[in-house]
C-alpha cells in the first residue's frame, strides 16, 4: 500500500532530523558558525546556524527509504515525465551554496547566480510551468514564456523562504504548512514522487522544529531556508505535456501567500528607500534589495509587543488560511470559499501593518508632545 511508503518517508526523515540535530549543534559551535544577538535578531546568546545540514540529510534519508520500500527507486516520474535524479542535482547545488554562505558568506550576486543555476537544472529536468489553469475553467498555454515563468517562480519561493527566516520556528513552521498542502493536493493527483518528497520534507522540518521553536537551540541558516524554498518550489509545480492536465499554479501561489507577500513588500520597500548615490544599475538594485531591514511581518509583530513564540503562532495561523485557500481552490473546486479565506488572510496582514502604523504614530506624537515648550 502507498500509505506504508508515504509513512516511511515522513517517519524516517523525522527520526533522522530529530536524532542528528544535537550533533549538528555541536559541530556548528566547534566551527564558529553561530549567529550573535543584534538589532534584527529576536534571540539572546549565540545560536548555531547549520540546521540546514540536518534538514538536508533527513530529507535524503526519508526519500531514499521510501523509494526502496516501494521498489520504485528508478521510477519516481509516475504520470508525468520528470527527471528526479536531475532535479536532485539542483537540490544539492542550492544546499551547498547555502552552506558556503553560512560558513564563509557570499555576495548577493553570487547567491543569485547559484539560485539561477539550480533553477536551470530544474527546468532542464522537466519541471516547467507549461499551462496555467483557471478556477473559472480553461487554461492558458504559456509556450516559450513558460520557461521564464518557471525561473521566476523558483527564484521567488527560494528568496521568500530565505527572507522570512528571521524568527524562531517561523520559516520551518511555514514550510511545514505549505508542504502539508502540497502533499494533500499531490495525493489527489496520484503523484508518487511529489508526495514522498513533500512528506520527507515535512518529517525533516518537524524534527528540526523540536530544536528551532522558541527558544531556539539552532537556526536552519541559508542552507536550510534556500533548500526548503527550492524543494517546495519544484514539487509544487504541476508539470504536464501539451494537451494534458493544466498546471494549477494558483494552488502553490496561494499556499505560499504569506512568505511571497512578505518578500514582495520587502523588495518594494527597499527599492523605494534607495538613494541616488547607490546607483541605478542591476547590481546596485540587487544590493538595495538584499540590504536587511527590520520591517518584515515578524518584526512588526514583535514591535507590537508579541513574544517570539506568539508572533510565530500568529503567522502560522495566517499562513494556514492562505494554504487552505489554495487547497479549496483545486480539491473542492470552491472558488467562493477560496476567495473568502484569501480575503481573511490578506486582511490579517493589512491589519498588522495598520495597527503598527497607528502605534508608531502615537509614539511619535507622544515624543513630540513631551518636548513641546510650556
């Protein structure tokens, strides 16, 4: 039964992640790969940042064990012609790039080059968005534009996961929510490779969260966040040949709603705040977009007085609403419920921004009032 194979993928990766993380913590301290407290950090003390190693090893173990048990080690393609060994190379590239960044640091342009290379490997391996289906019926054939849409999608999700990883347990929890949604949708489509990949990733993240939820003992680092983003972006793509079932890109788009909104707001905010002295070329734009700030959604919630644990839980709830919207759109074909949950999700983000703006306005007014001459 496929249930046994799916359970194997989740259980093995969970056990491996749970068991290997203490050793990863010791190694990270030994090599000095730790994050120290700072203005943008919500933690105290030095926390190791090599959790991505445990996630990667656990994921590989879970997928490997499941395919061996199922006797399908060389036949993961199922009804869609995907080259899984090829995309596995892309996973290794993005993981190693993140690991180098965690250990030595990489320039934004170099990180983007590695991300682009990994995305190219996925595209060449058959993971392409050829068609976009609509909840209103019908589909759009993207033709040659599909390659660029696929590139954009993979790079967007990688960087969305990377940028939102700024709070104990946040990126891991959001990844778990999205992964569960992707697995549930893939089950309805009988996509064995996608299901075991999603469940292996879910098990790896669950084991990691035992050590990452506030107060965190370890962070996933760039190796973890970029690897998570890449795997999620790739397995969420519903590829097909021309004339076959269309790609339901709306589902993963809604499922990734929260991190995507956060990264798009960050890009807009950083581009708008750039000065003329920083230049106008592509590299100058990339440097502005890569410049860290303290205006992400999790920072907003912390500024409103929530503890790191409660801030993470609040964002879990919003992300779950986004994911539910995507699931309802495809599985139950309920556009009404999907739109309703989408409005609630976007509205929740808007409320955070509005309440924060009001609180900061009152604070500024109080400060100016305190210095007003009598």
